[in-house]
């Protein structure tokens, strides 16, 4: 009997733990999700397109924790490089993003999960939508931990704050 109780406790504890295999890449996110921001990364010659799940976007409030089930996506695109080796800029003064997606990073919050960043977990996908097999998430957890007071997010928390002002 004790063995069954111990096994059940392990199963219940394991169910509460998240992992990158729990964070799915949502189908059709580019069409369905809200593209709330594009970020030029001159240091990396990249354009990062930031998306939020529409349900979370409708319910999110500035200064409050994001709703359970919020999914944030950061999609990397290489910037167009000129013949001189320098990044090219469009008429709007922004980097010109090339069409192919280079990387897709997903973060999701789920009240049933327990992670180093409370209920947030992370995943890294290749352009074809498959999980990156050699991905490490230590950097995700440590970097986002620096934003604990902003619900472990960088750009969306700021976006909500700025939109509310």
C-alpha cells in the first residue's frame, strides 16, 4: 500500500512540473495571434516579431500578472544585408526583415506548472515547427528571472503599460 501511495505522489508531483515538451507551438499563430511589436536587433542583424495569444491580449491588464494560459512568441528573422556587409534599412528607418523564419521561441504560463519562474516555461522551435533538439533553457529562465516584477516578461509588460497611459 505504501508503495502505491509513493508512486501516486511521484506522478502527481511530476504532473505539476512543466518542461519544454509542455509548451506547444500554436498552429497558425502568425495569422491568429496579435503581432504587437517588432524589435530591431542591430547587434545580431535580426528582426524579432513579438506575438501574443488573442485571448490573453483581450484579458491582459497593465500592471497585473498575465492571464493563465498566456502564450508569447518571439519569431526571429535575419535582416537583409547590403553588398557592403551592413544591414539594410527600409523607408521607415527599420531593419528590413527577410521572409524566412530563423527561430521561434515560445513562452507560456500555466497555473498547473511549477518552474523556476513560477508558472512560466519556454520552448524553442525550428522554422519547420519542430522542437530544437539541442535547445537549452537555462538562459531563458535566468534572463526572464531578471523581470520577475514584470511577470517574467520583457516587451509585452511594457506594451501593456504604454498602451494604458
